[in-house]
């Protein structure tokens, strides 16, 4: 019995040895060079135009070329809108308002050219309770202040842009916000997911 067991063990050991001899050199020469892959850019979907401009644009549209500062202010408005938990439409209303009020330039006091003490992207007034000069000339703060006012307008999402903006801003020229809706929507579509 001992010899049968011994022969069985030697057979198993022989197979293991033979397998190692034959498999070893084959595995040693196998190509283990990592496969190079090219990352695929996954683009987030752009916001739906129907969501950005649910009522269509009203009247003739204006458009300006933006410099780096104006683009940075656009991105700051979008970031503040997201931080406030509001959607792309709120960003369109905000950007169109800032386009009308300041052409997306963070304006300080303009002396005689100022409308009273209006300053910043939204031409907010410290004397009207919008905040200090330092606050209203901070793009995040001024956007958050505007959005806080927008949230208080019942049904702003269902209003034409110019009516929603005017309800917050109380401008002497209430219909002027409408002319910036297309450019504001284009900017939100371009920068919302960037």
C-alpha cells in the first residue's frame, strides 16, 4: 500500500513539475506590456434651450463680445446660482439682468454717471438695503442677493424674463432686460457644466 501511495505522489509531483516546466517559460515570455488607452472625453449635456428660454425671446435681441473679466463674472453668477440651489433658468434671468445693468462689469461708483449709489454687476444700492459697497461689488454676494429677491417673486419661473427681473430690480426701464435673454441663455448653455 505504501508503494501505491508513493507512486501516486510521484505521479502528481511529476505532473506538477512538467506543468511548471512547460507553462513557466511560456508565461515568462508572454507580452505583459500595458495596453495604452486614450481617454474618451465625456461631455455633460448642455441645458435644454426650452428650459433656458421657456417663453421664447421677446423683442429685438442685443449681443456684446465679452472680455475675460466679463466671462469670469458670468461664471461667478452661474456658480452662485448653483450654490443657491437654483436652476439654469435662474442663471439666465441673473445674467440677462447683469448684462442690462452693467454689461457684466463689476462697476464701482461712477460719480455723476451713477444712478444714485448703484454699484456692482446688478447696480444694487447700499441705500436701498442691498448690502455694503464691499458686498454688492462681490459677484457671489450680489448674485446671491439678486437670487434671494427672485425667490420671493411668486411664479418667477413662469414669467417672461423681463417681468421677473423687473420685479426684483424695480428699474426705470423695465422692458430692457428682455433684449439680453438670448445671449444670457447662450452663456448659461456654454458655461453651466464647465
